[in-house]
C-alpha cells in the first residue's frame, strides 16, 4: 500500500542521501529525523506559550519540578539538577536567576547543616500554577489535530522507543 501522506523535510533529506550514497540504508534517518524535527517545533510552541508569563522553558521546568514535588514545594539542589539533567554549575546559575526574580528561596537544610534546600516562594507557586494551566492548554491545542486513536498509538510507540533507549543495552 503506497504512503499517501505529503512529503516533508525529512523526505527531502532521505532523497538526497539516496542519490549521494545509494549504497547506504539511511532508513533510520527517517524516524530519528522526524523525532528531532518534531521536538524542535514543539519546543518553539512551548516557549511561545511561556513568553506571555515572562518565563523561559528552563524556568518553567525548574518551577514545575518544585511544584510537582508537593507541599512544601522544596527540594535539595542535587535532586533538582539530577531530575532536570543539568550540571551543578548550570543549576547554581539558574537558581540565582530564579531567586533574583523572587520565585524561589534557598533555606537551610535541617537534615544537613552544610547544604541548602530550594523552595518555591508564594509568588513562584502562583506563577507556576498559572503557567502549568497555560502549558496543558497549549499541549492540548498542539495535539488536537490528531485523532485520539492515532495519539494513543503514537504514545505507545514512543514509550516503546523510550524503553529501548533507557535500557542498559540502549545506552
């Protein structure tokens, strides 16, 4: 059965490789290229939804990580940077920016006098609650053109790929 979908930018890249290197099976470039292109396009749409709230994606991500941790919305910096997959230096810079904006505060850690905890301020909590509502509405809008069955199938396939990539063999 022929593929009746319109050609996309990845198809053009694949055609170029087929012309230049017909000896190579470049078929993996199709799904991987589409995943990367989708991720880049989704990131743009997510950033655009955060802009009216004065947030960038990384700011949303940090505040959302604290918010979903539950009351009192407080985590150790090491937990934050391991969850967000950034370096400790990057985390320090980001915490400084969020603290200067009044969205987080750093508190002494009662379990370890040598460390601090990061906590949402009331202003940070109010902001992330508004932002997550806008984010979820934006995600619904992004996916609305897909049929529910297609979206469920896509989610299952992406979960399979993620399991492979996260497995010890995939790493």
